[in-house]
C-alpha cells in the first residue's frame, strides 16, 4: 500500500455501497480501486469493480419473494378454478332467466301503454 490509501468498510448492503464508491471513482481521476476484501476472499481491482454488477440486498429479497410467491399463487388459481367454473355454470341459467323475465316485463309494459 504505497502512497495515499483509503479503506472503506461496507458492512451492510455491499452492492449498494460498492456502487456508490465506484461511481465516485468515475468522477475523480486520482481515486483508483486497487482491490477489495469480500468476507474471506481477496479481490483484485477488476473483481472489485465487478461488485457494481451485484444486485442490492433489496433486489435479491424481492426476487426471492417472487420465487416463493409463484407456487402459492398458482395453488390459489388451481383451487379457485373449479369454484369459479361452478359459479359460472350456476349463474348462466339464472342470468338467462332474469333476461327473459325482463323482456316479458318490458313487453307487458309496452302492451299496457
């Protein structure tokens, strides 16, 4: 570590913090990333710049939730399907009966007018 050296400790969301630090290096020419330590791994400069491509913790959690929610949603649709079909099967004749009664009612109203 010859010359001026800065060390950044990023304990929480590594991806977001790394993006912030690496975006700063684009604006300042004298600021050069020499490497990084990620848990027990020592990363060279190129691998440290690759941390920018990592998704943030919030993104990973959202993706995980989507993966977990998919089968549950499919199960609900599978269970709901037959019930909806039964409802539509029962509802169709009732709707037809209601339309027939309405038509006769309108016809009767026209005849009395």
